[in-house]
C-alpha cells in the first residue's frame, strides 16, 4: 500500500505543477490578448481621426470651389431645404407610427 502511495505522489505533484503552469500560461495569454485589443482600438481611433481630418479638408475644398463658382449660397439653401423636408417627413412618420402603436396597444 505504501509503495502505491509513493508512486502516486510524483504523479500528483506533476499534475499540480502542470495545472499551475497552465494557469500561468492562460493569464499570460489573457494579458497579451488585452494588449492586442488596446492596440487595435488605438489604431481604429487613429484611422477615424485621419478620416475625419480628410473629410474636413474635402468639405473645405468643396466649399472654396463653390464660392469661386458663385454657387455656395445656393447649395447651402438647397441642403437646408432638403434637411427641413426630411425632418418634416420623419416627424410625420414618427407621429403616425406612435398613433398606430397607441391604437393597437403595441409598444
């Protein structure tokens, strides 16, 4: 019986060491994964900043071209009218949707 116990002690020790090593490895992999996620988020933020800057440049260049052509005010008025129409239509859609929901008691 004691011989059997003596043979199981090294196996149990090896399993304990393996489990501790596996836990340590998992923690290390989690740290690496978190670091990679942070780097990826930083890259996406930088890409968004670059894209926003390019959009501002493009909008400014378009506005300068429209001013030179004499169409700047006309296009701004057209855009404003288009936005007002869109808002009015969206408002009507929302009001009718709300009325339908109230009438059918579905929320």
